[in-house]
C-alpha cells in the first residue's frame, strides 16, 4: 500500500507545492510528540495525583455543578483586519499533554498551515473570479460583433450574390485631426465602397443596425504608439475598447504594417484636403476568428485553473484529516472531530465560488465554442491523458535488440574491411559516412531528450506546461525511445545492407542511391500528411522549425528558443545534411565525383553560412524578445550568440588559411565566447552560483537531493565547452579516420546539450513555482481604456 505522503506528493500541483499543507513538517513535529510520549512512559510518573486533582477541579464549575468537558483543545477564530487576508486560527490547549511544548509546536504549525491554505485559496479564487468576469465581458463583445457581421454578410450576400469574406466597417476620428472636409469624406467613402463591392464588403451605412453600431464605435489613436491592427481603440456602447490581436505570425505582422501605411497615407491626404471626415477600417472575419480563438484559449486555461483549485482544496482537506488521525493515534486523544470542524468551516473548504464559476464556464463554452455538444467541449476542457500501452515497451525492447545486433554486425564488417582507417576508402567516408553520422547525431539527441523527459517526470518538473503541450498530443518518454530504436534499427540495417553489397563486389554506381533513398524516406515520413507515426508531433516540430527560420516575424515562446538552442549543438549535422543534399541533388552520386560540391564556390559559401545560421536564428529570437518585452537581458543574451558567430567565423577562416595570425584570433575569440557561454549557462540558464544561497555555489531550491550532481554537472559542462581546443591541438584517435574523431566530438556537444536541457527546465520550473504560475495567461483581444487615452 502506497503511503499517503507519496500519494500527496504525486497528486499536488508542482508549481503550487509551497502553498500546500507542509505535511512532512507536520509529521516531523508529530514524531517529536511521539518520541517524548515514549520516553515519558518509560520513566516513573510522579505527577499522576496533581494531574488528577487538576482534572477533577476543571470538571466542576464555581458553583459546584459538574459541566460537560469542552474537549482537549479549543480553536479560536480571529477576525482579520482586511478581507484579503481572511480569518486567522489559533489553537489553545485545554488539557495537560505529556509534552506541552512539543504539542504546542505541533498545533502552532497546524494553525500556520491552515492560515496559509486559506490565504492562498482566497488569493487564487479572487484571481480566477476576476479572470472569469473579464472573459464574460470579452464574450459579450465578441458575440455582438459576430452578430453584426452575420447580419451585414447576409444583407451583402442578398444584394450582390457573393459568398466571399465580409468585414465590419467602423468609422474613427484622430485626436490631432478634429474634423475633415465633407468632400474628402465622400471621396474616401466612394473609394471604400468601390473596393468593398469588388470584395463584396457592404458599406457600413447601408444597414440600419450597423449604422447604429457605427455611431457608437469611435476609433481613437494614441499619440506616440504604434498604430497597428493590434492597437485599435474602439468606443463600443459607451466603452473605449482596444482591439489587441498579438502580432505572433508574419501574416498579422504584414497586415499591421499595411494598415499602418494606409492610415498614414489617409492622414496625409486629410491634412491636404481639409477638416471633417472619417476613415473607414474593417474588422473582417479573420480578425474576429483570431479574437474568438484567444477568448476560447482563455476559457480553457481558466477552467484548468479552477480544476487545479479544486484539487488544491481536496488534497489539503485530506492532508489535515490524515495528520489529525495520526495525532489521535499517538496521543490517544480525540482531536480530529474538534479540529476538522474548524477546517471544514474554513474559507478554502466552505467557499463555493469556484464550483459555480466552473459550471458557468462549462455552459458558456458548450454554448459558444462546441455548438451545444458537451462531449466535444469536454475534449477541450478536460483532455484525457493518452493511455500508455505495454506494446510500446515490448517494441522498444525488440528494436533495441535489433539495433544492437545490426550495429555489432556492421562494426565487425567495417573493421574487417578497414573502412575507418585513414585513407583506406575515401569514397565511402566522403559519401556514405556523412549519412550515418547525420542520423547518429540526430537520434542521439532525440534519445537524450527522452532521458530528459523521464528525469523531468521523476522530479515532478512540469515540462508539459513549460512547452505548452496538450496531454493528448504529448510525446511520452516511451514513445521517444521507441522512435529512436526503430529509426536507428532502420538506419543501421540499411547501412549494413549497403556495406554487404559492396563487399560482394557491387560497384558504388549501383548501390550509392541507397543512402539517398534512406534520407528521402525519413523526410517523406516527416512531412507525411496522413494521421500515422505521431502526426501531431511531426506537425508541431515543423511549425517550430518554421518559427525558428522566420524568427524576427514570429513571437518567441519557450519551445521555439529551446529548439533553437538544440540546433546550435547540431552544426556538424547541418553541414553533413548540406553536403549530402548537394551530393544527391547535383547527381554526383552517379559519377562518383564526390569532390564536385567542395570545388563549387556557392557550396563553400553556403557551408560557411550553415555554421552561422543556428546562432543567427537564436540572436534574432533574442532581438524579437527584447522588442516584445523590453528587457535588456535579452540584448545581453544576444551578445552571447554574436560572440559564438565570431568564434565560428574565426574557426572557418583558420581551417581555410591555417596561418598563425588566424590561430591567435581563433584562440582569443573562442576563449571569450566560452567564458561568456559558461557564465550564461551557470548563472542565467541554470540559476546557479548564487552567493547568498543556503546551498554553497548553487541556489536555494534544488529539485535533486544530491548536491554533488550539480557540482559534477558544472564541471562536465566546463570540460565539454572546451571541445573547440581540438581544432587547435589537431588531436585524433590513432589508426582512425579524422571524420570519426569529428563525430565523437560532435557527440560530446550533443551530450552536453542533453545535460544542459535538464537544468535549464529545472530553473524554469522553479521560476514558475516561485510565482505560483500553473496556468497560462492568455492575452485577451478587447481591453478597456480611459477616455483621455
């Protein structure tokens, strides 16, 4: 039977752990009480008579009448000075316990935990209630705009017989241009009407109800602020509202820029043509869809937070019951019936606001986002965890055995034929080995990510929340291991087949297309549109790669820059991929002219660019985060990747020139970049090296119990960061081709990144836990602003 403490730790919300009942501290205090009772029972008791006399006196009142014993304790409720803090509870001992001091300490801790739970529950309840009110207001505004849009669309469709996208036209006035000329207004309206008829967008003034809405929707512009689609201020039903659609995608960014340019052009025209006029803007179906998607996400996160608060209440109530039962068992007193009444009547257990709000959110979501289909709504509100199958574990073992057997056969055959000896078979090493090296690095990295996932799960690091993964589409560590073993079995199997054919006398011209077909097969699986082989994860991966490549145009989230950091450790793989692509696309595999790509100037230039690309993408992400958040730390982080690009450039130049001057530049730039990176790894990414920490040279909060692991990881990260010294020392394994040495060093960098991943997410999780951040705050599209704004 599993102990309650294990169940309690496994079911609590990781980010709220500090707000839960400190069950372990209460058990520690209870052990002190139990220890003193055992010692008391083993010593002569000479205080029985005084205790009996004291107890007898208390059983009678001053008038000599016996009254009912109130109980061994009495819990006093103190009214708080402010409603935010709530009531405070304090326990008074009415009977003499065996160890008064230890018992007082236990009940003081128990009262403290009850007060803490009540305060946290009240704070979170207020936060979620305010969020719920905001979402309901957002929903009302959205429904009004959608109703207006549908009416306008139906009337425009009946007038023009078209089904194309419509838009709601809204008039707005600028603070700096008080009035415009009537002639300019008519000219603009005629132009707009012509464009609208071409796009089947009906003029706003043609419809009575829409005209009434137009009178109540006055768009204002804030001076000195970007006037984009994400910052329109609308007066709707007497309230100034800013429509805030975040510019998270290139389409929204380009749309915002075009709107800005169009507005500036119209403003300039109005200044030339005179006063009195109004501009027309359009809130089309796309904008309404974006707003609806944001509100839908807000309801989902609110419902998740309300569910967490229910779990928080139930677990804490159960913890109080369990610890009081243990206390009664140890002291042989009846404390549970007395104290549990106080707990049940306290705020965190008696308040029903969360239950009512959760029911209301369900009704709103079912009605507005699920077409009155409760089952469909529950797929979003209560996504079920994907069940783990024993078949996955079986196939992991099967493919692991297959991979090891094929790898052993391939290694023996390669050793017999002397493939990996220096200058033995340059054709194989130049054309086939890069394919094997590329797949080895990719799936070694993926395997280490599976190990990271397992370690995060064991240490209760909420990586799913950090990466914003849904439970139904999340890759479990078993799935990752299955993909790795299955893929590497296929790769080594194909390599073994290819080598077998070569040893049987087949020429390279006849078998050289096999590695290319292997690479093509993996690429086709990656982009396969059918719902097979983890389609949702493949699609998510491709979207993240797209976001990285177009980094300045996409809003950067945790998963994006985490993946970009992984690419910074895969530069050798990217260079191999570039070479293999050139080798097969140019048809060099038919003529066995493997040096063609190296002789081409465009390829060499592209090879240099590939060495810089991951650092460039990461630097652009830092620039975008600085633009969005305005924190100078992102600029400092950008400097780290600029230093890495300079070091990579010095390395490329030294490999090309080989002079002493470039060697000195390489040493200086690489040393500076390494120191920069080590500081950022330890202090910023891992949160270590805190001088005032209770754990020397670490941080106050640690997820791992053994501190030696942190010190060892810091030393290992330092050593692996110095792998660039191999470029200077020209070290290699004896009797082994230099490409094997390069693969070994590249693997060390991948291993270092796998180690870095764990501590990076540990630090992120602790930051979330420090702020009690367990649900995502979804930005809302409509915001109220003051009149003067």
